[in-house]
């Protein structure tokens, strides 16, 4: 059997890992043991699993593997931000990025779900790249594994290296549903990474039917990329709005909140583009639009890239926009830039990496929403 035919245990959800062990005639509890070895102790080989019998280890060696995606580059910024370019299966052009942003006692990892994206939002460099392929669950959870391991051997009793995960790297997570759900389940599972559901956030541009599906499968926190307060403008910026307009998207958000076991809010992401969606009237319209939704608003100053056709708003304009909403009682945060010296970003770096010569802008902003 060649390696490529071996089952990669890294990406199996807890349920699938149990099913796998049962399918090879082994007891369920083996799945728990192996899951802890992989995700809590960072085991890369079956040899390390000392509480598993030698016989079973040899059997596993023959039919499965623990394989993380390959790291192309790792950069650590002077402010502690870490960034990886990761090669997924399928060669050189199949790279994605992950970024870890430390902030006091928390550290937020921004994870990618697809190479490229098919949804073609007008202001997004990932969208401009087109869609290349979906990541496997192993490639998604592998980003968490790689980030934690970059601090040295994994230690379940040591300090938490990743406290929050946001699915805000490359790709639209709801267009890669099963692998994303499997990976997020591992992020939150007690025998894997044990992150709080409040600290695992999926960001979507509004694939409405999948929001209804999502709440049946998981209870992660939800962020929605709105970017415009009316359908006319949103159709232009986020083309999937033509299929699922704002009213349907907000109804899906409300359904999501109503079906969670606890009280939560939706994070509304709003990328602010100078002269496009940053006027007073937009803020007022937005305030009205969201009046019945339990939400927090995160303003993201547009992050320029060559030939984007959009400009970054001035700080003053962003603050004015923020104030109108805050005066109406909303909690409004403005995303700040981090990791400038290593070009840390979500969604934009791989383009730079693949085509350095075309590059004119050097700074990129990090996405950070989770509490
Ligand atoms: N596809 C998902 C998640 C990835 S993008 C989504 O769209 O929600 C994460 C966030 O970054 C989204 O809110 C997206 O609209 C925003 N974004 C994309 N390109 C940007 C840019 N150039 N400047 C600022 N924000 C951007
Ligand atoms: Fe895809 Fe999100 Fe970029 Fe839109 S903003 S093109 S959904 S990655």
C-alpha cells in the first residue's frame, strides 16, 4: 500500500475516528487514545503511542498515517504574530496561509478553508484568484496543529498556544462544508483541542442554505460578511447576494441564534472602502437594518492590493462611521493592523508569495473578531 492510500488520521472527526477503529475490528476507546496522542500530544508516528499495544501500532502503521500539510515558510513578527504559507496537495500553486495573532492572554489563529474562492467578491484578492480546490479536513486542522507545534513539543498541561480560531483565511468555509465542520468539531472536542465554542468562529459571505445546515451540526460562533446596508450595493460587492439577498441572510442569522443552546451574537463584518460604503447614510441604513439582530459590528478598513480598484478609508472617516453606530447602541470594533514586518494577513499573502514582482503594497491587516 502506498502512502497516498493510507488513511490520514489527522483529519478524522471524533465520530469518523471511532468508525474507523470499528471498521478495522478495534475497540472504540482506541480512537480516544489515538485522538489524544495526535491532537493533544502532537504525535507524528504510531511508535510514540506508548499506551497502545505494539501489535496495534504495527497494524496502524500499515494502513494509516498522521500527515500535516507541508510548511513552505514560517515567519515570526517582532510583535509575536506568526504566519505560515502552507502547501496543500496538488503542488506549488496550491498554497494557503494561516496567521496567529497573539493579544494579551489570547492568541487567535486565522485559518484557510479553500485554495482560492469561487464567490468573487469585488474587493477580495482571494476572490480574484478564482477557485482552485477545497482543503481536506486534515489540511484545515493541520493549520492548528502546525501553529501549536511551532512553540515546541505539544503539551496538554502547558500554556495554551492557540485560544481562538477564526475561519477567515482564504476561501468560503460554507462552500467546503463537511471538512470544515469536521475540523471545527476537532477544535472544540475535549479529547482534541478543547476550545470553547465561543472562541471558534466561522465567517461567511452568506451561503444562506448552509447556515441552516450548520446549526444542525455545530454551535460555533458565526460572523457574516455584510459590507453593505442595501441589496443594490451588496450585489456589486458580494455577488452571492444576488442569489441570497440581505433579508434572507439576516433571517438565516436569526435562525442560527435561535437554535443555539446558549445566548450568542452574530459578528457583522463590514469592510470599509473609501467613497463606496463609508458614508453617513450607509451607517444610518446599517443601523436600521440590524436593529432587531443580536450582533456586534466589526469594521475592517479595506486592505489595498494592486489593481483592486478600491481605496482604504481615512481613520477619521472610519471613526465617524463607527460613532454613528455606537451612538445607536451598537458595539463596534475597528480591526487594527498587526505583524507588518512579516506581511501578516489573511487571504492575501499567497498571491504575494506567488507573484512578488507585481506587489506594491507591503502591509496587510489581520482579521480578528473572536472575543
Ligand atoms: N469567505 C469568508 C471568509 C474569508 S474572508 C467571508 O467572506 O466571510 C474574511 C473577511 O475578510 C471577510 O469579511 C472578507 O470580506 C474580508 N476581506 C476580504 N478582502 C479584504 C480586503 N482586501 N480588505 C479588507 N477585508 C477584506
Ligand atoms: Fe471568497 Fe470571502 Fe473573498 Fe468573498 S470575501 S471572495 S467569499 S474569500
